[in-house]
């Protein structure tokens, strides 16, 4: 008696799975129609998502550039205000006065020197104390921006007659 070999169930299942995978990779499905590629709706949705993402990204970049330009102008105004304060006591005499002008780069400035403290206090002090204020202004679009610094300096005592 010769024994015939029956196919192993595992081998049969493996062969069926391999055939199914082969059909799917070739695009053969039971219905006969091919589903390879994207539908028009999928492409339109992908483009809409891409457009939304790019608009948010570009708005963020342009906002960053505006803030960087504003910060650069503010830093320049701060440097100009500090240079005005540094002139007081060296190039400009410390005395009660107000002056203004314009820098060559379009920034406008105001400098105000006034005695500090009350009249009675100033009489007791051996030297004069002055509050020195400077403000630098510039145009930024439709608005006007400014940067102000204030300090105290010692100077000649104001004598009342």
C-alpha cells in the first residue's frame, strides 16, 4: 500500500496568501477595476491643506521680519538717545533748557534738562542735581514710535536772585 501525501494545511494557506498578495501588487482585485493612484478629491484636499500650511508659514515669516525691523530701529534709537545723554556735561553745558533737532538718518530728538528736587532741597545741596531726559522719535508706517531715556546728573547749582 502506497501512501499518497496530502497537502499540508499550512502550505495551502501560505499559497493562498501569496496569491492574494500577488494580485494586490498587480492591482488585480476581485471586482476587476484598478485602484492605483489618487482620486481627484484626494488631490484637491491635499492641495488645500498645503495652501493653508504655506499661508500660515508665510504670515509667520513676514511677521518675524517686521518685528526684526522694528527691533533694529528701536536699537538704533536707543543708541542715539544714549549718545545724546553722553554729550550732556561734555559737549553741552548742564543748565535748565530744552532743545530739539533731527539726525541725518531721519530720527528726531528732544533733550530736556531741568533742576531735580524741590526748591528747599536744592538750596541745601552743595551742587545742583539735574534730571536729563531725551526722547528719539521716528515714523514707522502710519504710526509714530519713540524711545526715551532719563537720568540724573550733577552740575552747577542754580542760584536764585
